[in-house]
């Protein structure tokens, strides 16, 4: 039987070559210079622009980009098409496309006042392109907030111990922020004490698991679980709640979703030093331990045979299970062609447009010096690729489930914790501790991504409406514009829309569109980078960003076309597989959204291509990269 260690060896090999070679070339290519003042210093305001130490900012960036998608996507893809196709897309695509995307997005934003990729597009192709991209990004952000809040609820329902541990580490993050920035406490001793507190929180969570409402199925919670609102009944009255053990939105999940959204709204409005920086720094140790510990455990368990069970690939996971996927996948999802759906299913583990919003949103505003961009931008994405490889490894060890193969996040997420717990037994960690620990690792990723997304949504709206007293061409009145971009009002609007989306059940039908929108955003971020480089200097080569952009546009347009024409038009409407009026309306809406996304992307590509050919063709003068 094939050992799981080959998954690790393949990824570590390509990632090492990418970081040691390609990232060094890219750093010289964009002319990183520590003598140049970064936006964090130039516009330091104690709120958004706050210079951060490299390990602190790396913790924030890595925690923010690594949500649930690099876990769900690889597990789902591996269960459908086999572990080899999933592994190859992560191992090759990440260093050549995803890491380039993140690094260039961060570098470009750093040279443009820490503004978003939409602002960069606007600088070179005009307001129309800018507003199209910003609206696209803002709507994608709402989908991200909705999906991540739901996924946190699913994990906290499956592992109540992670709920207690999460509350502990959020409280510690507040205290650490005060310790560092108000009391001016020494950095290293504080790190030791507070990181120890985070790991103690894992033990506390195992001792005192926490749920909001009783489990639908008797015995689903660990013994001794504290059910906080048991006096209010079984929670069937909660909006969207379904009283079924097979349902995703069980009462406890339905109760956690608004709690997470309220938390995200508050956290996104606070100054970054209060919670964002200290929390992400502390959680980074948890995340590094989870990802690094799992990789080390695979190596140790394979070489020394110390794991509770052999770390070999389960027979239910084939190396390659056909172009149209496994029989299990076909039974649950219908025909699923490897091209282009594999490349849309595995998004964040290889390349993700959401990362460009983080890179050009919060991270660019906290970069202490330009050379930090190499580790944080390029290296941070490689870190997410390692997480994706761990996800594939957990699937390989635990075996496929119908939920994982069918694309169900309800099956994929517990699979990560269960398989991770088995792997960690190689280091002598009991599975009863390892599984909740991996669940907390997952929740840590998700919490940071959720409130970072809400903060980024506010940044998007600020640029749409106009910031720093600038005018606006969007048609917003002053009062409405102030409300739309308000520090406290904007996150509330985002969270409210996200909550309505979750409890309506439409998140299930929109999941494929969420993936498509995310990948299209990656293509548009690469377009913005290519336009910037073309206008910067005629000697700048455009292949490093232009080739990945072309690949992603092609893949995503084909993938969204498949969703619109095959999954919805043919399967649901022409064949009549969906008879309910609500389902038919949903199919029409999905088709419309898919074609709108395609039109928007192709329009922006056309505008950007026109600018590039104008500049490189000699009919326009190249613009200097903005340092203002």
C-alpha cells in the first residue's frame, strides 16, 4: 500500500524549490527596497495602518488566508478524482500561481498606499474598471463571511471542546494586545506566557466542552458537555434550524452562526492592535503546531511506525479514479469532469482570489519593511499549500465518506479532525486530544478569516464610496455613503445579508458559485498586477502574472459555464430533476449569477488587455509605480 509520506515529500520538494528560487527572483523583479517607506509607516494612524513585526504579521496573514476552503477543497477533490490529481494541482500550481498571486498582490498594494487591487485597476484603466472589480470583490466577501460563519458553526457542533478553547484564546488575545501596546510589555516573555495559555485552553476545552443547544442525536456530544441554553428547549425554533442528525443546520449550528457573525462585526471594527494582530499572532503558534506537527507526525510515524494505525492511503481513495470521478461521487453529484472542476474545487490550497483582498487590504497596511513581503506573501501561500497537503493526508488516512465525496462540508470538516487525530498519535499524542486539537486549529483559521473578510468588505466599500474626503462617482449621497462604509454599520450590513443567506439554505446551491467567484477574483487580481507591471516599465516581463491569469480565466469561465448549463439548465430544468418552484427559481438565479460573473471577468480582461497593448504598443506612455 502507498504511504502517506509521499504526499508530504512531493509538496515539500516543489515548495522548497519555489521559495528558494522563484520567490527570490520575484523579489528582485519588483525591486523590494527596505529604504523605501511602507504605507504602514507613512500613514500610521493606530487604527488600520500599524507597522507589525514580521512574525506577528505573518501570523495574521497566514491565519487570515487559511480558512476552511484549503481543507474542504482538497478533501472533496481527493475523494472524487483521487489523491494524485489533487496533490499535483497543489504541489505544482501553488508555487507557480498561488504564491505569485499573493506576493504580487501584496507588493502592488504596498506601492499604492496599501490600497486594494480595485484601486490599482482604477489607476491605469479608469473608474469603470475599478468599480466593477470592487463591487465584484464586495459581493464575494459577503459569500465568504456567510460560508465561513456556517463552517465555524459546523465544527463547533462536531467538537464542543473547540468552542471552549476558542473562547479562551480570544480572551487571551485581548489581554495580549493590552500587554503589548498599552503596557509596553516585553515581547518574548509575553509570547511564552500567552502561547502557553492558548495550549492550556485546548486542555480546558477537552475538560469542559461547550454547546449552545442540545444535540439532535443522543450521545453526539462528549460526556460533561455544558449546554448553555438548554433551558430554552431543543432550539428547533431557531431560524433555519433543522431537527435531523443528517442536516447541516442543526439547532446548535444555527445558534453558533449569529454568534460568529456578531463577533466578526465587532472584531472587524476594532483597531487592529486590540484583537487582530495579537490574536492572529497567538493563533499562528496553534496553526503552525497543527500543520507542522501533522507533517512531522507523518514522517515520524512512517519511519518509526509509532502511529496508532499504519499511515497508508486507505483503499477507498484511489490514486486516480477516472476523468468523471469515483462511482460514489457520480451517485451523489452526477457527472463531474476533472477538467475544469478539479481546478475550481481546490481553490485556496493552490490559488485563491480572497488572498488578494487580504494581501492588498489588512496585510499591506501593516508591512514594516518591503523585504518582509517575500516571506509573508509568497511564503504564507506556501504555508496554505502545506495545510492543503495535510488535508489530503487526513483524507488518505481516514478514508472517503459519502459526504466528503459529494462535496458536503458536513463530512469533509470532521474528516480533517479525525484523520489529523490519527496522524498525531505518531508523536505519542492520544487521539482523544489530537482530534479536538485539530478541530481548534481549523476553528482558529476560520475565525480569523471571517472577521478579516468583514474588515476587507469595509475597505472595499470605502474605496467604492470614496475615502479621505475624496469625491465619488457611485451616486451615493453623503449620508448613505457614510452609512455604507461606516466602521460599525458596514460590518452589520454584511453580517445581516450573510445570515439571511445561511438560514435560507441557499448557501448549498451557491457553493459552486462561491468557488467560481473566488477563482475569478484570483484571475482579476493577476490582471491588476499585469496591468501595473506593464505601466511601470516596458522592460518588465508579463509572463509571471499573465500566464497564470490566462489559465485561471479559462478554467473558471469553463467551470462556471458547466455549473450554469449542465448542472442547472440541463439537469434541473430540461430533464426536470427539480420539480419544486423554489428549486427551479434557484436554478435560474444560479445561471444568471454565473453568466454575470463570466461577463464581468471577460469585460475586465478586455479593458486590461486594451491598456497593456496601448502601453506596450507605443501609443501610450508607461506610468511610474505609485508611491504616494
